[in-house]
């Protein structure tokens, strides 16, 4: 999602231009049993 307009991006020297909403990776990038720490905590709760 864009946080700046195209003009703001061209003029800016620093700052966030976008926010990541979703990342799509090819299948089998990570093993099926791979989880982040937050996922493990949610599963144990």
C-alpha cells in the first residue's frame, strides 16, 4: 500500500514510501513445519 504520492516519493530523501500488506512466495520456499515465534505462541495458547 502506498504511503506517499509519486511526487512525494520523487522529492523525499528518506521515509517510508509503502507498507507491505502481503508477500506471496513460490511453493516450498519454507518447510511445512516452519513457523515464526508468534505462530508457536498462538498455537500453544
